[in-house]
């Protein structure tokens, strides 16, 4: 076997890997829960089965939101009436729900409010998904969503990572951090106005 020679730069001490080792007591502990910010914000795909988290803390409803390049920007309600009409029009009322997807990663299920059958029927699907698995498909001819329950009795998802109101707040923060508009001169608003 060939020997490997490692030369360290002069005056630079070698790194000690034992000094970087996580102490035994801190490894694999409950306090190290992760709240991924990479959960997709979307509706369940037509071939997916989804169910919404039973805890209301994981349901964030009636928020002003603007979607750009698959990112959602939330608007502080205090700013809405201060915005120009053309800026106000890009924001829509949205609901967001933590949902399990069968055989896939969880998602943040988004629902955009509107005065349409699309919205009314997706709301019915969401309400059904609060207690049972559902599959949602668009019906373009009728301009609405259809949903159905599975024939099989799917087990409840594992919500162990998402249990408490504190977990819900941390998850919401991870998903929407740096995407909340609280100032009238925010970059997103300035781009909508054509100033940036």
C-alpha cells in the first residue's frame, strides 16, 4: 500500500477531528428536530393522496400572498390599504396547510381564494382532507375540482416531527423566512412598481 504524505502549510496547525466531534449527550436528541424550509408549496398532484395535519396550529389561513418564481411572499395586513391599486392587485388571499402525501414528502398545500367554483370545490376537498386521505383532480370542463377518498384504509401519517404549536411556528418560520413584506419600500414591492 502506498503511503500518503500530507504537508501542512508552515505555521498552520493541523485540525484535530476529535475536537469537532459532537458530544454523545447532544447526538440524536429530540431537541435537534429539523424544520425543513424546502417543503414544496403546492397543491397535491392529481395522482397523489393527501391528508392535512389534524392540529389547527398547522393551518395558516387568510394571508395576503404573492407568488413569483415558485416563492411566496407574505404581506403584512397593515400595509395592504397603503399600497397602490396596481400593487394591491398582485396579492391574493391564500390558505396554507401542512399536508402529508402518501409515499412522498409532506407539502404545504396552498389554496388561493377567489369567487369561483375552483375555490369553492378546493375548499370542500381541503375540509375532507382534514379527517381523511383525498385525491384531488381538476375538472376543466366544469371549471371545478373533484375529490375522492381511497378504497383502501390508509394508515395515519407519522406526525411525530410536527406535534406542538411551537413546532408549527418553527415550521412556518422555516418555510417563510425572508419572505414576509413588512415595509412599503420592500424590494418585491419596488419591483412590482417598476422602480427596481
